[in-house]
C-alpha cells in the first residue's frame, strides 16, 4: 500500500504551489485538492503559456494524472465552469478526457455566500480581513453550522427547495446590513453551472483516494493558502476558514493520519502576505516595493498588491512543526538576484523578551524582527539548470536555512517556468 504525499504552503499563501505540483505531477497517479476554494490562485507556466487555476488541481496538464476536488474544498460552480471553459478554449478539456472528478461531499458556494462575505467585510471597514470575497467564510460557516449544500445534493429532486430555504436564511441575515444587491443574474448563472457540474463524475473522495492507495498508486495532496492562514493556527482572525495544514489533507480527502507520506513544505526565499493581519518582517519601504516589482507580487486571484518582507524563520519553524514537513522547497530565489545584502528574521523582540516562536499576542503587540544580514549572490540565476552552477552565496543561504530549520531543501525554483526548477541533494 502506498501513502499520500502532501504539498502545502508554509507562509501566507502564494508560495508557488501550483508550479511545483505541476512539476511533480508526472510522478503521481492522482493530484487531490483538499481544502479552500476559489480564493486560491495557482499559477503554472510552461511552453510560453500561463494558466491560473482556482479550484482545479494543478495536475491537470499532465496527460496521465487524475485530478480530484476533495470533500474539504468549497466549490463555486460558476467559477469552476468558467475555469473549465477557459481551459477548453486553450485546448485542454479534462472533463472530456475523464481526468477530473469531484467529491460528492464538497460544499457549494452559493451567490448569497459571496454577498454575505462582501456585506460583512464592508461593515468591518478598516478592520476587515481582506477576504478575497469569494464567499469562503460564509460557506464554511454553513458547513460547520450544518446548513450547507453539497455537490451530491445537486442530483436530488428537492435540490431547488433546499437551495431556496438556505437563500431565504441568507436574505434574512443580509437584511441586517446596509448592503444593496441584485441576485437574479448570479442565480441564473449558478443554476446553469450546476447543470454543467453534474456532467463531471461525482465520487466519494474517501473511497476514491484509499482505492488508489490500495492499488499501490501514488497520490499527491495539493494545499491551498498557507499554514499562517490556517483557521486554528494562523494569525486569527486574519486567516481563511479551513485547515490549511497536513491535518486538513486527512479530513479534506478522507485519509487516516498514518497514510501520510512525504510532506513537502514550500516557501519563498522571502515572504509575502495579501490582505490584512500581522506580518512581523513586512518592509513598508522601497526595499519592499523592490521585492514586489521584481517578484511581480500581485495576487493571481484578485490582482491586489502583495505585502512583501524578509524571510521569517520563527514562523517557518512553527509551520514545519505543525505540518511534519519532511522536505522543503524554496521558491523565487531569482527575485533576490540583485540584492547586495538580504536578511533573515531569526527571532522576535516581544514585550521586552527575545523569543524564537510566534507569540499568541501578535496583533495588539507587534513583534520586532531580529534580522541577520546575509551576503547576496549578485548573479542572474534564472538560467541555472545544474546544481553545480548554483552561485556559492546562494548555496550558503540554502545551507543556513537547512541548519536553522533542520529540514533539507529538496527543490529550488529560479523562475516561474516549469523548467526553472532544480532538484537538490
Ligand atoms: P500559489 O498560490 O502557491 O500556487 O502561488 P501563486 O501562483 O499565487 O504565486 C506564485 C507566483 O510566482 C506566480 O506568479 C508564479 O508564476 C511565480 N513563480 C513561481 N515560482 C517562481 C520562481 O521561482 N521565480 C519567479 N520569479 N516567479 C515564480
Ligand atoms: P493560494 O492558494 C494568499 C487570504 C486573503 C485574506 C484571507 C482570508 O493562492 O495561496 P478568504 O477569501 O479565504 O476569506 O480570505 O486569506 N487568502 C490568500 N492569500 N493566497 C491564497 O491562496 C489565499 N486565499 C486566501 O487575502 O487575507
Ligand atoms: Mg496563489
């Protein structure tokens, strides 16, 4: 019997998960998304083409790999249909090829979930979470509140009645906000999309994934968002509404903890965050602006400018512990090519103490990062395709991180394209 490998983000999302899942997908029989929804934007580049996936797993461009949208994911049928329509226009039709299945137990994002998200954020004003406004929070609230609608419900004769019942509830809540909306157009698109997703095979993800393992096939679980956005362990309340950590792969697919194999933790050579909330190493200056411009740090889903800062080792250590990371993947090293000196946060000064962990009280008392200066490599690494050609100073940076984090760096990414990836060790 095989085990499920997991690939997930160790920071605040957008680490480059889509690119690496695509790179690794030829080694796997199944790629499975386990949580989150179309708040995710996973970018893949190859052969001069660029794709952004929101709901669809990033194994879709590999001919032999199956792709599963797991029970832990929340699905917006309108967005899923649009993603698949766009892929079809670009010559990729995973539905026709039978390469995509969705979990019956995955919950549906209704148009009114999005309205609730928007109404709530509007009311919070400057204290808003900075949600992607895709309806993620309200949908997971209905899931845990035991009100939600699931993919499997779409084939029941009373689906429309169930839908109306939930929408009435949402309208009642919306009436307490000063928030105007027009539902008719979105509702028509929703029902059109529901008919479309009925044409994608529905499966019980728990039996489906365990069936692959029993047959000795290889499965990779693809995370969305990042560890520091986890509902339990992230910088609450500035988080998303799912467990983005390895444990989320168990509940989001229906696999037992002892079926987890390798855990690939992916991080940028620096750090970014989009939306509100604490970010100890944030650079609110021209250095941060430089990282944003060179790294093209603008959201794949919303186009928002990402906040940028130096790598945060206490935060990474925390993420490694929570996830049981066995191998690290370092992304976007090329973005630091032009820097004379780069910095790594090794500790925080917090309430008069020097600490090496993320404190509970990170929102009202901002920790001050203790930074270690590191020589830059001042070399264009975007064309480096052999380990032997990695500049010595970049190799030193990697060795420093491995020593601090006590986990080996297995892959190094030096550009957005599939081919700009090196396997180390
Ligand atoms: P994800 O959400 O974790 O899949 O990451 P995103 O796709 O939201 O953001 C990562 C961005 O960085 C995308 O625009 C990628 O094309 C790009 N990218 C990935 N790896 C690298 C790299 O090594 N170097 C550079 N310069 N860009 C990269
Ligand atoms: P990928 O998978 C980066 C952030 C939002 C906001 C918070 C809550 O591409 O890495 P939500 O819409 O979930 O209610 O927003 O989480 N966020 C992400 N940030 N990458 C993502 O996904 C994100 N998904 C949500 O910006 O701060
Ligand atoms: Mg992203």
